C-alpha cells in the first residue's frame, strides 16, 4: 500500500528509526522499504516529523504480518491487565495446562486461564494447581478454563503415557530423568520402580530394554490403573508387573534386584536403607530427594554413609533435576553397591 515515508540515508537509518519509534511516529504494521542508498520509514503523521530528519515522500509498502505472541500474557485484554505480576511458567501435560497462582494473582485466574487456552497449541483445559497433598501425592486442581476430565495422554521421549492428574501424581519436568535412567538399564536386569506413580520410568525402561523385568509399585490404585492402560497399549504385560502396595509392605518379601528407583522426594529417606537391602552387589539405586541448598554439600557422602549397614556404596552421580523452592532443589543421587 502507498503511504507517507521518511527517506533517509542507510547510514542514518537505525538511529532515525529508533527516534521515530520512540516518538510514536513509526508505523509498525508496514515493512520498511529500501533502495541501494536509502531506507523508507513508514509514518503515522508526516506533518509531525522534524524537517531535518530527511525527505517526506510517498512509498509503496508491503504489509507486515503480525507476529504470533511469544507469551500467554500477550493474550490478556488490556482492559483486564492485572495489577500484580503474573507467573511466566506453566506446565503442559498432554492437552492440559497447569498453572500456579498465589495470593493476589488468584483474582486474575479467569483471565490467565482464557489466555493460556488460546496460547498453548492443542490445549483443552487449564487447571489451577494448589499443590500436592496426601500419601498418594495428589494434586489439588481446579479447572479455570476449558472443559472435560483431567485425564489425558502425555507424550515424552517418543512414548505416550496415560495420566490422571486429579488422582495420581505426574510431573512433566522429569522427562529427561526418565530417559536418562532408561538408557542405563542393561539386558536382563530386574528393576524395581518404587512409588512409580503412573509408571513413566517403567514404561520407558521396558521400551528401551526389552529383556529387562520391571516391578512397578505404588499404593495408589488410580496410578496403577493408568500404568496398566499404558502397558496394554504398548503390549508390555510380560515385561512390567504392576503392584498396588506400599513400599514397606512390598520390600520384605521382594527378591533381590539389580536396580531400584525411589522417587519419593520428601519421605523417601525413611525407606532408603530398606530399598538398598534388596539390591544385589554391583546394583544401582536411583534416589530422588528435595535437598536444601544450605545442606547440599556433602549430602551424597552422607547418603552412602547411611547405607553402610547394607553393604558398601559409592555415589556415582549427583545432579539437580530442577529447582523446587527458593531454597531447595529436586536432586537425583545415583548410588552403586560395590560389596
């Protein structure tokens, strides 16, 4: 389309463009024109442009396509702009978006829900997360946009996992850990996935190492039911044995294993020695714990010392999975039994 333009030398183009933009004179819906020696800057109001900046001419501009929003907050109507900062982060589990809003932010939950529903491709429902409660680690969720159940299929590392967010714990932030541990399992290993939730470790290990035998244990029957759906979809019935049981009830009669995963970040320490006692010499324990940063130094050594009654252990790796709170992180400790 034709419109008024400021013609300036290329060498001066950037500084003049910034000045026009700052004074509200530059049109951003049209692309800047050019020839070998000049730039043509599209104008809102040619009469307000200082005469010393360049020549006012007519120019044929191309329209600029509006860029897609890079932040869900860009979808919030200006008339509903919150008076407090809204969180940037949110989680996507299948077609469900989960967001946390604390304090005054909760007053804007409807605007946030609507914006996230528009922003996240394929989103069906947005749920407000009020944290994890109870021995089954169930999330307290409230639907704030969209509709439908809080069950879904979540895809990570090329695998689809059945998830029941309202009745069984699942975190999409552990996708790398699921793949990392699966890659370490050797042929023919017996693996105990304790406090397995909906079974992302077990499913990915069984897919990565077909000769491994897995026992997946959780006290929550809804979690085990979700695992069984995933297991059936991939025809892994012979490789994964699900058990509805508490860890303390399962371990006394459990046969020795080659590897165990204990992902119970707040309470797992009370089971650590019992789990270690079921692991064969040369076996591995993957232990996940929320660790205070103030006590992080030497924590791995303290864990190996605590296991001396169950043989000799070596810390083979320690890594931060993700921040948990301002003063703590979810940490993965990998321990190997040497004797």
